[in-house]
């Protein structure tokens, strides 16, 4: 398609004009010494690409020994990692594939925008190009540069295209089949994106029920047809053999209802950060250009909105459900909790309960009478919404939809009763529930672009779309500036990095104390803990240059475990450090800033194979360098 080709050329040209080629090809200093999530993704990717092919596909035994790690847990983008491993002979394994993936995501975002608009009857090249570029300049996409897996938001736009093709005025019955490859791709990118694509698929099937074109049995059959191959792919990837996954605090970063209307990083308002009271994870600004189109589209279609909503009741229901899930149990509007429970005391109770037992009574004791009043009111509101939906379906004789929802409710209740911990683990892993609002943002944005094109004469529509794009580009200039600053940045060196590198270059394996996971058991405050985990991550990153077997792994999916299990892991790491400071080819690093390891540092510092450094104590076994 011509429009897609133009968008590809424009987005690629923009990226190469804005960033050095070395940055986009992964050879710049930014990628050599990354931090945080970026470092985690690179570490997992290096170990995977350097490793032999094995089953399960994503398992790497040398990262987080003795148990090994599935790189799906390090958010290392399995889809990109598999491609990099196939091209290892040309690309190598030390150079990160993240910048190429991000560039691909930006280009795919524009193409997916063109596809979704084309399905919505936008068939002229100019509006397709303008609309595709508008979604590329989405603030929620650009702000995710540091978490490369979540740049794969083009999957949401493609899922929207499938949804539009299935529920439009001339629906294509076979369109839902495209959800299967999208679900497989999404599970190979990130679990959040997989859940969102699955949400669109469910909304499409519910629309079939809503319009009486599908039966409840037909929906179940289609769900099984999609679930079976996805489950097979997950088994091949090793997602069913991960071992015990701990509970995490669902809704730790919930949607703030003010977020889509508060600019944050914006040249229009002059803001240069997440809005006060809203926070980074809640950030959901649509962009000034998209907001303009929404206002214009609402004005143009105001007389038909009620009819459109009635015809697409399943989609409206999905939007409401997604917003509720994204807001979680703490509905905030700016700095105020207006419904539900405050998160901070509940999080503290969940963490304490996960470690010490007795979560429920801790949660109950953490709430004040005012918290209970808001929480009960929230429950009443949700029950009222559910009752209204059921009554609406009954009144309009949507019996197939009603039957399916009641059946789904029974199945869910049975699952909660039979597997309460399993269901809790699944839900709890969506800590950043605010991200789910991306589904709604893109739905609204694409409908606004198409709505403006269809509501006005071509010349006026193109003028409005051009104005909106110019405004969107200007509005997101601070985000682009932030990315370019990152590209030019020279990250700080790890203390004693050269000494550590010299030892790692001749080492056979590495023991780090504390490991990344054990750093959470040191009893540190937030700032000291962040500093310690940064040092652990930096050591892990250095070891990844040689893909050395290492006992530590930064793993975003497992940052909390039961206290006894945590103490057992950490005790094993200390024992390994004490037992093998002179083991052939072993390098042991016991980091400073970890108070629980002070005695271990003193013991090892007295050994002839060990040296006290600024970063901690380093021991080199026979065959490893001493300086």
C-alpha cells in the first residue's frame, strides 16, 4: 500500500535524522553501559543469543544459576531475541538488538495506524499518511523508550483493525482469525500487550453475541480455537515451567483518571515531566493534536453518538471494563482518591503478608473508616454498573450475551474458589494496571482521525488533519528532546569497572552477593535499595559481555517472595561465596552498601585471593586475573 510505504520512509528518515547511526545500531555508549530496565533486557538478550538452542526455547541455564532463567521474565522481547539469535553470525551476541527493535516498533506503529484507518473507510493516501504519523507521535509510545518491549504498541492498533473489520457496517466473519497470530506475536513481546490484544478479541466476540450473530457456544468454540495454539506456544517458550511465581501488588501504579487530560511532557503547556499527583505510570496524555481531533469529531458526530454507542454496546462495555481494571481499587482524580481504597497501606500489608503470612487481616487493619466508606461506595458503583448491564441485556432480549456473561461469571467464580492463589498471581502481576488504558486511548484516537475524515469535505479534513499533526509534533517535542539527550549521554562508569572487567575476561563463573533478588532482603530504604540494585545490575551487565554463568539475575517479574524462600536463596549465595573464593576460574563479588553482608565482606577481605575495593570485596580464583 502506497500510504504504508510513505509512512515507513518518513518515520525511518525521521529516526535517522534525529539519532546517530551508531545509536540506532546499538554500538553507542548509551547501550554499552545502560541502567535499570534497559540493562535487564540487554542482559537477558545476551545470555539467550549467546546460548545454544534448547528446550524450552527461552530457557538460559547460565543466567541465575543454579536454576537458570526464562528470558520472558526479564522482558527481553523474545520475538526480537529469536530473530537476533537466528542472525547471530552477522549481528553477534554482545551488541544489543533493542535499538533495532525500537526503530521497528516506530515504523510498525505508523503502518498499523494506516491499516486501522483503512479498515475504517479512510481510503485516500494523504489522510492515511497523516493519520499514520499522528499515532507514531503518541506520547504513550515515545515515553516508553526505556522499556523497549512496551514500544510494541503497534500490536494494539492491529488488534483494533481486526476489531473494526469484525464489527463494522460490512463485517467480515473471518476477520477474527487474525487475532490468533496477533496473540502469538504479543506473547512473544510482553504479557501486558498480550492481555490487551486478548481484551480486543473478547470485545469482538462479545459484539457477535450482542448482535445475535454468534451463540454462546460459538464464542466458546472460537476462544478455544485461539487458546489451544497460544497455550502450545507458551509451552514451547517454557512459560508453564517457571516454578512458583510470587504475588505482586496489582494496581501498584493504577490509572489516574486525570492522566489523559493532563499534558505532562508537552511543548504546548511547557511541562517537562509527569504531572504532579498523576505519576509516570499513569501518564496517558493523548497529545494536543489528537485532543483537537477528538473535540472536532465529537462536535461533528454529536447527533449520532447515542446510536453508535447502542450499535456497539460490546465495545462500550469493554471500554468501561478496561478503565475500571486500569484504575484498580483506587480511583484517583489528580491528587485525590475519590473512590476505593488508598494504595500505600494496602501495598505495605500485601508485602508484609507475602513475607510473614496473614495478608487478609493486615489489609483489613490498614484501612481507616473513611477508607471503608469510599471503598464500599466504589463497590456499590461497580455493582450498579453490572446490574444496569444485565438489565439492559434482558430488556433488549440480548439473551445470548446474557447467557455467556452469566456462564463466564460462574466459571470465574469456580476458578477463584478452586485456585484462589493461581488467579491472584495472574491478576497481581499487572502491577502497572494504568497501562491498560492504552487500549482506550488508541481506540479513541483512531476513531477521531477517521471521524474527522468522514465528517467533512476532503480539503477541510486534510487541513484539520495537517493542523493536528503539526500540533502533535510540536507537543511531543520535549519527549523527542529527552530521547535525543539520552542518545548523547555517556552513562557513568561502575566503580572499579576495569578491575572487574579484567577478572571477568578470564573467569569461568561469577558469584555475586547479594544477588539482585536478595538485595530486597537487606532491609534498606528506597534510595539505598535503588543504589544497591543498580550496582548488582551493573555487575550482572559486565558478566553478560562474556555470558559467564552467574548466580544473579535482574528479574522484573520476581521482586518479592516469601521471607523463608528469600532467606534460603540468600544463604545459598553467601555459602557459595565463602566456599569458593579460590575456586578455579571463579570471581566472587560481595558488594558494599549491603549491611547484611558486612560480616561476609570482613571474612573474605582477609583471604589472600580477595581484595577490598570501593565497590566491595572481589575474590579471584585460580586462573582469574588479580588486577
